[in-house]
């Protein structure tokens, strides 16, 4: 609509006679008309530049997210939410119920490990507060951390390594001393330069000892750091109603799901058991919003690039056709075909350079609007900006060569014939 507005306004202003004179036989287009067309080309290149920069930054961000070390291995792992249909009189009875389910599922042929946790990574989450005895005074709000209630098999089922100390065991039960595992980032923050194993923390439901340090896990999202994480034996903390069970097995997912469902139905006939999911699907779902945004902007970027190329080609083809007489005179006076071709290409690259320069400046402002979507890459990433410029220059050069390839460049014609025809 905006492009068609310019010629419409010229006609409305009564400029028909001038237009006819400008387009008469043997005349070149007016300087104003040529500048208008070239200005539209520069605007197209500018907009294409902005979309390519934003899309390029998101592509690099998406790649950075996909390269993030999640801290666990999602392959060959299937999960269920265990939601018992019965009520429990004691916390010990509840924890034994869940442990018996894990033990029964572990006996299925082909199952390698089974683990329980109150919420798997990239799912539900919550935070509590802790204090380091002797460091934080009574009345302090403490330090926020992410609690994970797990059984002894969870870390091995998710392949989360213990870096120091030991793993939780079945002996860490309700009547045993309170123990916990801490992630490496939490250990470094709470005890910088010191050994965390053997230190004590004050957290609900009481003071406990750190018995191991484990690898960081991206529990909230792939883009968010791990923060402080504590893994607590579920037998020692009763703050859960349902648990997530993860089963690691090389069996096909459908076959494994059917076998696990049969065991769960046998234990609790009224419990829903058919709703399972792979841990890999959880990771895919966590990056799906970024993938969707990337796809949309990528499509706009490709469309803008094609439109810019078509615009450059159209203006150059028209310009070459209008300059037929001028080019014929220049060649008759001794200009070579290569000199004429280079003059056309020079104009092409000049227009592209103007659009790239304007687009780069506009992109520096526009990337602020998507700064929250960037991860692992700066908004002024030089690789993205240089790559964008090279892509647009390549497209502009191809668009400039097309009139020559299609025979639209009079540089390949006989000058005498050109002058007689014009």
C-alpha cells in the first residue's frame, strides 16, 4: 500500500504529462523517479537487515541453549507421576509405599535404574530457606534454595554424578540423622574455597549434615542457572503427596510403559498409570517457545531477503533499460563492456551498503526488544552483524548480475544498433 501510494499521489497532483514526457522514447527516467525507486530498495535492504540480525541472534541463542549442559542425561528415561489413591496414617507408611513401587518396577526385565523425586527437572519447582550454623544469626531470613526430595536411586537413574562424598542410601531413613546432598554451585557459594562434605546446614525440618556434592542441574529452565540445590531423602521429609518416578531402560517406550503400568495397577488398582512421558520430551518442551519464535522470525527474515533481492533486481533492470541510449553513447566513445557492467554493479553495491548501514544502526535499537530472549550471545554480537552484511551483499551482487545474465544489459549489444534503436 505504501509503495503504490507514491505513483498514485503523482497522478492525483496532475503530473500525467510530466510522467509521459519522462517515459517518452529515447529519454531516461527523471532523477527524482530514479531516486524514489532506489530509496525503496534501500528501505527494503534496511528492513531485511533488521530481520536478519534479530533472526541471527536468536539462531545463535537457540544453539547456545541446545549446547547447555543440563546436568542429567534425558535419553532412555521415561517418567510417571505416582499419585496414590489411598491415604496414609504415618509418614513412614507413605515413604515405604513409594519405595515399594520403585523396588517392584526395578524388577521388570530390561529396567536398569528407577528413581523417585518430588518434581523432575524443568517441571514443578519450589524454594525454601536455609542457614549455615554460626554464620547467620537467629532472625535472618536465610538463603533461598531449591529442595529436591529424592530416594537413593534417583541420581543414578538420571545419571547425575556425585563429585565428592557419597550418595543417599536406604539407611538414610526416618529415624536416621538428617543428611543431604548439595550441588557444586551451592557448595561454592556457601563454603567458598572449603570442603562442603561434613558441614552442617539448618533447614526444615532441622539441622542436617552434607554427605555429598553433586553436579549442577538446570532444574528451572535451560537458560537459568542451577542456584543452590539440596537433595534430601524423602523418608526424612514428608512434604509431598505425589512423586515423579523415572525409569531408565533401553526397552522401547511403548513396551516399557505397558510393563510399568501393569505393575502399578497391581499395586494400586485405582491409581492412574497410563500417563507417562519421556524425559527428552520435557527438554524439548522447555526449548519449544524459543524454537517457535526462531521459526517465525526466520520465515520473516527469508521473506525480507527475497523481497530485497527482487527489489534490487527490478530497479536495476529498469535502470539499465532506461539508460540504453546513454550506455550506447559511452560504448561508442570507447567504454568497454566490463566498465559498463562494473558501473551497474557499483551502483548495486552502493545501494546495498546504504541499506546495510541504516539497517545495522536500526538493529542496534531493535535488538533491545528481544534482549530477554537472548542467551549466551551479546546483542552486539559481531559475528551476527558481519554475517548479515555478507549475506545481503551476496544477494545484492546476485541481483545485479541477473540483468546481465538475462541479456538485459546493453553492454553486450552493438553500440550502433543501440543508438539507431533509441
